[in-house]
């Protein structure tokens, strides 16, 4: 089973930026659609963005225009660039692909 590892989370002030990475143990992003989810304390996990095998991104309305997906095929990595962060973006962010999940990375937006 493919292994996924997220990184890049941290503490940032409102309006700031972070770039999350999801690294796969094999070249799966070209075979399976991948997804970024997030889960805030006390809330259900929610979909944030997805990338098709062809590299086309899809975003939920709450992050559209602020978050951008990109992919480095040579490094089996998908990036989630998050700009204009808001306190409501605070959550643990997970990548999922081919029914495999990473352990998550914490994003905290606070002044």
C-alpha cells in the first residue's frame, strides 16, 4: 500500500501563507485522483481540494481563489499553497490517494 506523508503545517497569522506537501512512496498521483481534507476540532473531516490524474485541480468554494494545487511528478509530491489564511482554516490537513491516508499536518491560523 502506498505511504503518504504531509508536511508544511504550522502557526501563521491571519492573512499569511503556508505551503503543504504530500509526498507519496510511489508514483500514484498519475494513476489515482488525490484529495486534501481537513478536520477542525469538534468538526467532521471535510474535503478541501482534489487533483485529477491529469493534474487538474478542483477546490471547494470556501478555499477557491486562496488555495492552489500543484504537482511535481518527478518527486511524487503534491503541493497545496494556501494564501490569505483565515482562522477558520485552522485544522489538521490530510492527503488521501488510492484509499491511503497520511498522518496529517496541523495548520493553525491565529494572531
